[in-house]
């Protein structure tokens, strides 16, 4: 794709900050190259120092790439539909991408089932099945969401603290260096510890998290403090 970028920038015609697609790229798309269509879409979305972005043209090419069967385009198109609150269309494209083996969309499909989006019935256990499919592909956010809901769901039938502990442990094992673990994952781990009544460890971890964020001049979310205060009262965090 770097060669395509060089080609694109070398043969582009600029007029009043408008980008014209080189015919050589159009020909590749016409011959069935969906990845090139996705690249053109991304170029329109992002723009450059030499030409302005154009969302409408980007979306047009994104739809073309998705319709040609490019999984990354399907995922991106689903996200765009979500931004427009067109959840049924978004879910449809997530499912198509999932059928092509796109692991990252499995977490999104799980969330649709958990929250009952796109006309789906709310069902945490169906959602958990989708999270597990994503975990098989080591989708980090799926581990985190799965553990969070197992630990903090307001529905008792959806909570399983012991399983949450296993899921968060599996997620932690993916990272070779604790310094690479995002803040929100530490927050989830503290919530999981509180869910299994290990309040001492939950308090220590949540306080450490807040202190570490201060060191890098990053303000912790108010909910981080709220959870810390709740753990000090020997209570788990329930959404």
C-alpha cells in the first residue's frame, strides 16, 4: 500500500484543493481490487497538506470497498453508520465482516446483544458468547468488556465474579509489560477484585491507578474516584 500512496501522490491532479483520483487506481478498482477502493476512501477521509478531506466522497468509496467484500471497509462502514445512529445497517455490516473472519467486529456484535441495539433482545449470555469468540482471536477490548460486565452488571443473572477474574487474568497475560496496560484495564481489574470481595487489593490497585495518572498529568475520571470510595466501604461497583 505504500507504493500505492507514492503513486497516488505522484499522479494526483490538484485544482482548488480538490483531489482527482489517478486513472491507474480507478482501473485497479474496476478490475476488482477492493483494497485500492478502501485506500481511496481513506485518502478522501483523511486529506493531506495538499488537498482537503471530503467525507461524502470518502463514504462513497468506502461503501464501494465494502460491497466488493473488503472486511476492513465493512467494519469502517459499520462505524460510520453507528455515528449516524443507523444501528441496523451497522450491525449488518459488522456481521458481514465477522463472516469473513474479522475478529475486531466480534466485540461490537457482543455489545449489540448486551445493550439490545438494532432491534435485538437484550441478552448478556448471547453477548458473552460473542465476547468469547473475540477472545479466541485475542481481541483485547473483548476481554475487558467481558470481565467488566461479568463483574459489574446490574442484573444478577449476568454477573459471575469468579469468571470475571479468569477473564481479566487472561487479558493481563497477553501483555508482556505492565507499563503497556491501558488505564481502563487496570480500572476493570480493580472492579473485578471488588466483585470477588477482595476489597483490600481493589483499593490498593484503584489508588495506585489514580496516583499513576497524576504522575503523567492526566486527570482520572470522576468514576475512578467514585469506585475507590465505594471499595473503601467494602462494596463492589454495580452499573
